[in-house]
C-alpha cells in the first residue's frame, strides 16, 4: 500500500487544500455529533416531563380523594 503523503505536514496542508478539507471534516463531525447528542438530551427531557406529569396527577388524585 502506498501512502499519499510523505509526512504529517503534507497531510495537513494537502497542497494548499488542507484548510477546505479539514474545515469540511470538522463541520461534518460537529453535525454528526449534534445529530446523536440532541435526541438523547430531548429523550431525557421528555422522560423528566412524563415523571413530573405522573407525580402531579398522583398528587391531584390524593388531594381529590380518588382511588385508582
């Protein structure tokens, strides 16, 4: 297997195209990480809201004297 670059410096500069290439890689990684993290955070918030709603409903039933 033949490597395209002789050293790390050549890989980073890529004959003058390195800024474009590496900025595109960074933006892509940020977007992918966001697409993974955001739903996880939203799921956690939704579970907390459901738990609060259930606790509120239980308290309401206790105050009203209702049974399950």
